[in-house]
């Protein structure tokens, strides 16, 4: 079990880290994919920057023979974060605070995160855990 102070350090980290560092950390911990294959040519896509918007990165098919050459997909594909528009920093904050059993009103007050986002993230977390335990009882 991780000590409470470890979670608090994680929250501080996700609130202050640069996007590059946060993305690398999420990849190295398996929370974001490190490799993505093009759904058309099945070759490995390259991680490119997308400084103008979103997470700052995107996956790009660089196979010149692929009909979807230079097609991009979002960094969050296949991860817990897919489907959310909020920043990775805000999403990680809600997740770590939820793990700390911090009341939703504190998450909202301390970090300026909307109640709607906090609710959606915690509902998804409960859903993921619930699915895991349902398969635990079936197997
Ligand atoms: Zn391709």
C-alpha cells in the first residue's frame, strides 16, 4: 500500500510538471500507450508534437505506402483518459485525490476543477473497477 504522502506528492507532481514530463511519466507507468499501430497498415505510428492544441502530442502514420499516410490520432487512444476533454493534469489530479479519498468538494475548491469533471472521472473509475471485479467473480 502506498502511503498518503506519496499520493500527495503525486498530486503536486501532476499540478506542476511540464506536459512533456507528465506524458513521459504516464507512458512509462502504462497509463498512456507507448506504442500505437496504424489501424490501416498496422505499422508502428510515430509520436509527433501537436503544440497548438490538446495534449501537445499525437500519433502519426508515417508509412508513405499507407492510404492513411500522415493521418493522426490522439495521444489518449486506448487509455483511461480517452473521451475526456480536460487536461491530463486535471484528470490525474482527480484520480489521485479519489485514491486519497479526498471529498469531491475539496478537489473542486483546491484545484478549481469542475464538479462535473470530478463526477465523470470518479464514475469512470468506479466503472473500471466494477468491470474488473465482475470478471473476478465470473472466472
Ligand atoms: Zn498507416
